[in-house]
C-alpha cells in the first residue's frame, strides 16, 4: 500500500467544528466558526484557537482578551456553517441564526451560546503570530455543561451530545466507539 504526499496546508485531517463567541470592550459581539482549536494542557487547563487577523472577530479577541468556545452539535450544524461563511461586519449572526446570547460565569465581555451543550470560557494569555493564522493560547476560566448530558455518577456524557467534526470542507458526526483509554493494555 502506497501513500501520497500532500503539501502542508491541505487540511485532510478531522478537527472539531466549534463556534467561538467574543466581544470588544464597547459591547460589539460576534460568532466565528473555527476548526483550528484544541486542548494544550490539563493543569493549568488551557486551549488554543487560531484565527486569521483579517477576520472580524480577531480585533475583538485582541481588545477584550477573551472568548468562549461553544461546542457544536448536529442541531447547531447549520448555524455553525453559516457563522463560518458570513462576516459579522455585514450581519448580526445572533439574529440571523436564532442563537441566544448567554451570560458567561467568569468573562466580562464575551457571551456564550446558550444552545451549545458546552461553553468553555477562555482568557487569552499569549498570542503567537504563526503566518496565515494567529494562535490565541488561553487559560480556561470556567466550563458550562448542559445538565441533560450528566450521568447519575457525575460523569458528563459528551459523546451523547452529537458533536460535529470538520474534515476537508465537510461536517461529520463522530463514528462508532472502537475502544477506551487503556484498553490496549488491559488484562
């Protein structure tokens, strides 16, 4: 079996599709859909998002230093895509998508998206200018999770939420479970 070599930048790997909500200090807010995101550290809890400087939300994140990562589901797929292809310069994404602004627990400016099953409130601690995108490295200040995905044991059943993945211009739902952490060495 052979492999083809692709030049870097041809995004062929699956990534989460999330909606990021942010605001500037004057009260203007926006939603931007990003796929360039992920966890970078457990303790302290940190994540990153990467955003192009020419995007409307970029200056808001730079000014306020905060944003919320709102996980997307099958039910939010249309809104996530719409927020990814329309600019907040030209339209009110909240109004057009019917999404609801929610209050963050720890953030001063950025709202959360109430329809999202998980809202991760973030404070920027570093900006790395990497080229086409700038990476916002952020401390996680709070996480809001929908009660309907809580198990009696207190475990959050994130897999039941129907989260979206993004791969090469298409949205997908997660597939079938093939194992769990440590199963390869369990006796």
